[in-house]
C-alpha cells in the first residue's frame, strides 16, 4: 500500500464519520441524498424548486438541507423529488401533471405530504413526470398517465395515488423512467406505460396501461430504468432490454428480449440512465455513454466516448448504493457520498461547477470525488 493510498483511505474514513449517508439518487442535473436521517440536495433546482429550499430557480454546488423532514429513509429524484420520511411520502418540485400526488397540479417548493397511501411505505421512485411507490406490499402510482404509466388500466393524469392493477401484494421493487414503470412481484419483472424502443418486452407492440411480464427473467431482485431502457438483476446477473444505443453499443438496435450483460456476476444493486452502473462484491462497475466521464473510466473508452464492457470504478471502498444521472454518477462508499462526471450545474456537490458561456469539459470529473458537506 502506497502513502497516497493510505491518505486516501484515511480521508474516506474521516468523511464517513462526519456524514452517515444512507441513500442517494440522481437525475439530469440534480442529486439528493439521505444523511443522518435528513434530506440534502444539490445541483440545479430545474426551475421547479427541486432543491427543496423554497427557491424556484437556483443552483448549488454544495448540498442544501431540505427543511421540514426528519427520519428520512429513502429519496428519489426525477423531474421532481420524493422521499420517505417518518414512514410517509413527501414530494416537492414540478407538479404540472400531478406527479407530487398532493391532489393539485401546483408546484411545491418544499416537501408536501402525499395522502392516501397505506402503511408501510417501503420504496419510492420518481420518474420524469410521474411517481410510483410500494405501500403495504402493493405498487401505487400517480402523476402523468396518458401512456398508461400509472398501471391502473386508464390513460389519464391522476394527482393522487392509485393502485397498480394485477400485481398483488408481494411487490418487492419499483422503478420509473420518463413515461414507463416496472416492478418486481414474486421474482417476475412486469412493466407498463409507453412502449418506446420495446421497453415493454416482445409480447406487447403498443403502449400498455396494465403490467406486462418481461420474459426470461427469473427470481429478479432489482430493476432500474432510464429513458426507453431497463435492466434487472436475477441470480447475480444483469440483463437489459429496450434502447441499447447508450448502454451496449452506439450502433445497437433496440431489443425486446432481455440480454445478459457479459462480465457481470454477483450483482446486488444497479442504476440505469444513459449509462449503467452495478454493484458487485461491494465494488462498482459501470459501462455505456461516457462523454462526460460518468462511468468513472477512460482506459477502455472508444472514439465515441463509450465504455462497451463493465469496468471497475477505481478509488471506492465498500460500495453500497449507486445513482446515475444523464451524465453524472454518484455512489455511497464506506458511508460517504462520491460523485463524478458532468459538473455543469453543481450536480457533483464538490463545491464548483463548469457552467455558462465558458463551459469547459476538462472541468468534468472522471474519477470519484467526495461530496463536500
């Protein structure tokens, strides 16, 4: 072990002692995390108050504490933000389609309670324009529903939670993308909503307002979706389907039948956007679009800025959580938060941003950087 390695390890340990990070989520230009039971956000408020600090349009390159929440156990960032706090769901930000679930379509600049969900609430996923949660073992969704992404058999917006049909009370995981949703029930992956790029699998050509089973996945334990693409973990292997151009090959065609990712085993968690990251044996592997260094690797990159195979992200110890935005990535390693990739709006939380007319991509981070609390 070199002296630089020792110093790096000591920094990780001291950072973890300072801030116990237990969940993290990223999307576009915004990142949020759960720290010591509180919610913190940084990056861009995206004109809708996503930072939860009662300011509609702002940018922060360091974490801002979201006021009014305690005992936070989970957080999810989409076109808005939702968190599980004190056993209930609270949402804030953009609400043009009722995605906050508060009964109106008025923007909320601070956390607002979502009513109508049975206890306990165990998972939350904020999509671009809709939200889904697991409550009392069942899947519930609300917000934009014109493509059937709420899964209740209807195609309309709903500003209050509605139960997803035909899933039962054994839902173990939930995921949302821009206009679609997926869940795991009894080890089977089912998806519904907009069928762009065959994300609903081979048995459905049109959009679906009811869950459709994705074939070939048995005993699934995790699922994550980006725009028109999803990946799942089953028996430690990662399989993906839908739009593969940003996660498998820039020239790849969409695939309707899930395809196993070579080079991935023992996977326990994953996150999908324009790239994919998965945790295996407490190590982080990423691949796909790497234009901004968001995979944390440049050694295997081709001319298009693309990582074709899962590649280990160096410098992280004991990884437990991962989150992917469009062009940045964050992870929890040894209890602290690290981010890398695009820093245009402060979404890395490292105290600086590379934005404005003098934007310089050389200021992006290709290696994990500790978030500055």
